[in-house]
C-alpha cells in the first residue's frame, strides 16, 4: 500500500493491484474481462474471499447472439460455473 498526499491534511491509501484477463462462464452468458488481484493473491484466493460479487472491468458479455460491452460489471460469485485466465486458453480468441 502506498500513501498518497493530495495537498490536504488527509492521506489516501492506494492499493496496487495486478490486472488479469479472464473468461467467466455463467449459466446463461460468458464474460470476457479483467479482474484485479491483490499482489499476494491468486485467482482462487480472490474467489474464496467473503465478498459475494466479483468486480470485472472492460467486460464483454456474450449471451446467445447478443454482445454487451461495459466498463464495469459485478458478477455474483454464486453464478460462476468456471473462470479461467485468458492466457491459459490455447486456440481461443478473446471475443
């Protein structure tokens, strides 16, 4: 964590995170996007945290023939069937 002074008497804690491109399969949709991991965490650590939702940025949601693009989506972890880093998949385009 880094302390940042913004020319006031208050300090803001800045947490550095590592971006990770992922593909998330839900029952009715597939999501391509970026999650942000704490430096000490693995993907499985992030999924096992107590939070009910997983924030995803630069997301593309693919459902049937429809595609939705959004800068942010929050995915309920209860509905994640599987999740995999995009770089681990071979021969699959990041739609």
